[in-house]
């Protein structure tokens, strides 16, 4: 898949998207939107986070109680791996006060331990996650 085509969804407003989502989906979207706006996270970080979430799910479960922390941590780790200038945990904690800097560190450590510190990904893994996200996005704007 061509990366340029992956990011060429028709323009849809934030409010427009929220109207198409369930309450749970709105929560997930809001978390990702907030993360991307505050830390200026490029879209490829979210694709890498999807790969990390797949790995996480091999060893642990995601529930109504932990989905936000697990998703937040996957995005945070993907940002650190792909972005040479990611925010410090202290700065990120200021944007997401539900997590202290030490809590973010603990979440990262536990997540990395569960996935056996496997943060490298193949082009096939990345492309599969990108295609899945593209398909989900296409359903929203269809």
C-alpha cells in the first residue's frame, strides 16, 4: 500500500466523526485525537501502535478497565520508537494528568516486558496494520 494513499481520506470534521461513533468509539477517538494534537504525533505512530497492540494481545487482555491505559501506552511507545524528539514523560503527564510521569514509566515498562521488548516491526506487519486502519477509516466516511 502506498503511504500517500493511506492518508488521503476525505476531510471529515472532528464533530462529524463523533456523530458516527458509539460512546466507546468516541472515547477511543478522543484519546487518540488528544494525543495527536498535544504531541503532534504523525499518523505512522498510530499504525505502529496497532502493531504493538496486536503483540500485547498475545499475552494479556484488554478490558473496559484497562483499554485506555493499554492504548495510551502503545501509542506512547510507538512515538518513542519512531520519533527522535518525543515528549518527556513529565511533559506528557501534564497533558494527560490522569497519568503521572512515574505511572507512564511503569506502564511503558510493563507493556515492554509483556511484548518481550519486541518493538521492531516488518514492513508486512506495518502494512497489515495500515490496511486495517484504512479499512476502518473508509467505513467511517462511506
